[in-house]
C-alpha cells in the first residue's frame, strides 16, 4: 500500500465494522489515518498491494485476521501510568487478606506489573490476572522485557529491587524479575464475548472504554461488575467515567468505584 492509496468509504466502513464486532472499538472517521497506517504495515508484511486483496485474506485466514486485530487495537502504555488508583488501594486496604486482581485490557503488561511491584513493596499478598484481546501483547507481557523509557516513572528503589537491567545489546532494556512475574498470569480474554470464570477483589479496566460506544460500555461494565466481589474496587482510566451507565458501583474517587456490599 503506497502513500497514494486510500480506503474507499465502503472499505473503511467494512473494516471498522469488523473491528467493532470483534473488539467493541469504534474506528470513526477521526481514526482513518491510524487504520490506514496499521493496515499498510500488515499489507507490506504479507506482500499484498491492494486493500481488497488484503480484505480477502483476513476473511479466509484466521491467523492474519488476528494479526490485523492486533495491529489496529494496540496502544502505547508505560509503567506507573495513572498511579493514583494504586496509591489509593495501598493506603486503604488491609494487608491481612490475599487479593485477587484483574488487569483487564492489560496490553503488554505494564499496568499489571506496576500494580504488582507496589503491592509487593507494601507487603500485600495477591495474585493478578492480566488479560487482553491481543495475542502479541500477551506475549510481550509474558516475556516481561521493556524499553528503558517505559520505566521512567518507577521510583529508583523499586527499579533496583524488582527490575533487571539489560547488558550489551539489551543495555537499553529492563526485565521484570522472576519473583514479580510469578504473581501475574496472562491469558486472552475478549471483553465483549468471553465470560469471566472467577471473581475478583479489584478490577482495573483503564483506557479502553474510551474507544467504545455507550452500548458497548454498558455490556462491558455489566460483565465486569458480575466478576467483582461485593465491596470490591473497580477502576477506569482518568479520561473515562461510568456516567450514563447502569451499575451497582459507588464513586469513591475520580474514575474509581466500589461495588455495594
């Protein structure tokens, strides 16, 4: 796909519908450039020059369909992003009870590991289930190797305690230490179509619902609330809220909620 190639209106609408049906993410006209850029990369990798040819491929090849979904739904993240939620939990929760935490839409694992290192440093007992719809992001989370610029907000003491600094060709990277990695399990989960098999004390679902329409947000919140224990905590991104949705949660801080007992 070269710089002159454009998606027709029909092609854009069809691809956007595929992404919406699979993930709930709305690729509006404002996301046209993002869609074209991500689509172009996959077309170059597969050696396909026409949009229609690539659309035929994803309809026939489940593996490439997954690669396409990965490509258009992946977003950049970093350690200790929007950390006020985790700081609130550490101030508020008792350390006597083991915590079950779900990092939904966990991307490449930075959120889950950020929570883990802080809870470990504070002496909590916990396990974290990290899920995402993207296979490639889950693989990165399991690998737990990150560019150094992703950990700029991690306090130096935690960086020394819970991260390994790379050497030689890996000198600009860090890796999560094994004792942290064993607290976090990664698995594929589609927030629209999969049913949670467990219940949790805390659920983080941040910076993903901003891409959903109201109907999809309601479906996702319904599903997540059923997986949240009474009295449990639920967090969305700081640019998100549950305004206009029906739920059994009480606001406790900006973008933070607690389920009624």
